[in-house]
């Protein structure tokens, strides 16, 4: 590729052109277009689909454009640009950008008679310009739809209407826009059976992530916490934290509380697995576990166990609630002279994050126990024994908090006592968890 072609492909040049064209074209784009536009995002597109479901549009036309960025007709694109961009120099620069070609792995340059380079600052704007006539046509026909770049979905009220809309859509896209439709990925179905931007709408109208999105999340976490990496634990946790924060930033609108808790347990077990592999030698594992406040007898059994890393990461290794309390750093310090023994404040040597969650949770014990509508909805599908235990936790902690307070016990000591009791209830909950399902998911 020549220096001139490289200049035309420069991201800096593309960004400059995009900044000039965006104020001209963006105000005229459809309100149903959300991809790569100022003040718009994927969450708004998903919420728009959810709003259509609430309007009883439960059927969908899920259409996929085959190799969209590789099949854009240059003549139609340039005609669309000329409608609002009058500077011949800008138009000539975009035309050379489209015709610059691509460099193959062997060094040869392949011509591009059609298509738009994907991934550049200018490609998203050009894609919206190409598909804007489709938006206008769908609005003209009175359809409810949402589009994000080349990914779009149309919501209708019946299966018959979905089939009719699909037939008309294919004729328009292939006949007027000169684009190819992928018949293998196009379908008319119930809205709950379709995915859009890695989300789907359930039968109750809730937004949830797709199974593929969850699978990709687990695959990425497995790669980060792979035992073969040989990277320091702090670096692995930092990388894990950045990825999880970004993932939840996108998928945080999902109504999947139970799944989030299951993923958190699975992720923490992966971290414990990584720690166990890093420590390697039994003496190193023993030293670190005792430093965290674990029971020496249980440490001896664990460090000499021949079970695999994943099995050793199971929290069921705590045979007694006090072992879990020691792991959380909620056991008191002990000072002994042989003749006398004195207990001090808690060690705080265990899992600081889990201990902080417990401390924050027990602050609600001062309030009267109740089951709100939101909590009742989250408990749907849970075993009756687990719901009864959760209610028992609320009542017992509330009574104990006020009992200790009336006796004049200082609030920090009351909080520690409640956190220890909460840890005992958590241990009881863990004994009834569906570990087989978690193991299969891993």
C-alpha cells in the first residue's frame, strides 16, 4: 500500500472527516437508531425492545445482514453523502478511502470494489448513512423496531404479521439497498426466543443476558485464572476486576440476581483455585492458611489432600461454622501466658472483602424484619426450607441486636457479634446449595 493510501486510512484523518459529517447527518437519523451516535447506547436499544413487549408486541422479525460491511454499494453510499455533504474535496477523500484496498497477509493489496472498512472511526457513521433509508422505510410502514449499527429487530403483534414483514423486508434490502440477507440467521419467532445485542426478553418481559454471553464470560474468566499462566495473584485479580467491572457495566441492566450470585461464587472459587496452585508446596499452603486464621487441624488435612484444585476450592471444606468465621477474620485474638488466657479484638486476618459484606449486611438488623415485594420476587423458585431460614435470620439478628444494645454493649461489638452469627447462617445456607449445578456450570 502506498503512502497516500495509508494516509487515507489513517484513524486521525477518518476521525476528522467523521467530526465534519456527524453534525450534518446525525440530526436526521431515525430515533430508532442507537449505534455509535452521541447520547445513545445499546441499553437504550434494548429498553426500546422491552417497551415494545409491554405494548403486547410479542413476535419478532430477527434479520441478519450477510457480511454487511463487505457488501456496501459504493455508488449508493456516495449518493447518500452528496445529499448533505457539498464539499467536493471531502467527498473525493471518502471515495479514495473506500477504494484504497486491503493488505493481505502475504503483502499483496486486494482491491475493494464494494464494502466499507470495519473498525475505523468513520465506518460506523458510513454504516448509519447506508441503513438510514431502511429506518425511514420501516417508520413509513409503521413498524416498531430498534437498530444498533447493522443489528436490528422488528417487533409485531402476531406470527402472521412477522412473516409478512420479513418477506417485505428481504425484498427492500436486496432490491433497493443492494445488500445481502443471511437466510440461515433470519427468522420470525416469539420475542423471547430472539436475542438482540446479547440480551433477550423473557416471557415475563424482563431483560436478561443470553446463554452465549454467559458462556463467553466464563471462558474469559477461565483464561484469566488459568493455572498455567504463572502470573502473580495481585496482577490476576487486577485483570479480573477490570474485566468483571466492564462486563457488569454492560450487562448490569439484566434482571438476573440469582445468576449473578451463582457467578460470583463460581468466580471466587476460581480465585481460590489459583491461590492453591500458586502456593504449590504443603508447607507454603499451611503457612498461608494459618496466617488467614484457619483451624490448624483442618489445615493439616487440606494441605496433604490429594484432591484436585477445583475440589479444594469448594467452601464445603469448612466442617464447622467457626472455621468459616476464622477464614473471614471474625475470631478474637488470643493472648496466653500458660496460666491465663485473654481474648482481644477480632484478627481481621481473613477475607477482607467477604468480611466487609457481612458487616454491611448486618446493619439492616436494626430495622424490623420484613419481606418486601422485591425480595419476595427474588425468592421465587427457592426451596421452602431456604426461605424459612432466611426469615429466621432476619428475626434472630433483629432480636439479638436490640438485646445487646439494651445491655449496654457498644455498637462495634454488637456488629461483630451479629456478623459472626450471620456467618453461621451463611455456613448453613452453603450446606444446602446446589453444588452439582455449579460444578456442571464450571
